[in-house]
C-alpha cells in the first residue's frame, strides 16, 4: 500500500513543546482520504508576536483549545496509528511531537517518518528553493502558508507529484529508497 500521513505543527515560540496547532492528512495510494486539524492550548499561554505574524494564531484563538495530552490520547494517536509520517522539514515537526509528548509524560511511539524537504532536494535538485511555499508556487498548489492543515496537504501533494514524475509504479518505501530518502523513526 502507498499509505502515509502528512503532518505539520505550528508553535507559539521557539520551544518545541509550545505547539498551537496540528494538521494531519491521511493518504491512501497517494490520495487524501481523511484529515484532522486542531488548535492546541500550549503549556504556557503565550504566543510570541512574531510567531503570530507567521501563522496568524493568537492567545485568544488557543485559550480554550484542548491540551495536547487530551488530543493525543483521544484523537491524534488513533489517527496516526503506526503509519509512515511525512513532514516538510521533518526534523522540526518530529522535534515538536517528541517534545510535547515528553512535556506531558506520554510514551513516545516508534513512528516511521520521512522528510519531504529532503525528498524535494533529491527529486528536483535544480530548483533554487525547496521551501514549502516555493514548491507550492512552482507546482501551482494554492494553499494558506503556515496553516497546519494546509501545510500538511501541500506536503502530501508534493509526495504524490514526486512519485508521479519519477516512479509511479513503486510502493512508497521503494520509492523513498530509490530516491535515497531515509525513513527515520521517532524515538
């Protein structure tokens, strides 16, 4: 199967446990089949003004949002299952996931993931920029940058475009190996 889940977090500040939103898009055979989005009340109810300028979220937006611990136990963990995750600049999103799980003293699952930033560098090496916004512009993907759900959708669309362009018959794991993109594990 060619299943994966595109994931994106937005944060309130530099500290990775300060997640304020999460977007998830589940793909089956490279097609989106379901989505999940939630605002998150961060451990410290503060959002740096420069971060608000990036993602548009304010303290008033997240004040009454659920804590990540509730979302994880009741929604996110079930949505993710043991599926392969995809994230653009995965080191950031995996750091956030690990930090927020650690903050709430929740077990860190051994989830497989790969980085679409790394994938894009292998698939389209001649592009000047591999930033999500630049890739969306290049491939005419209309989205709202730094909205966690839109970022996750865009990430998944890039995976599908890469597969369609270079190896439409391969399973996702075979394709990543072919493109020399490592599957890592959250630990």
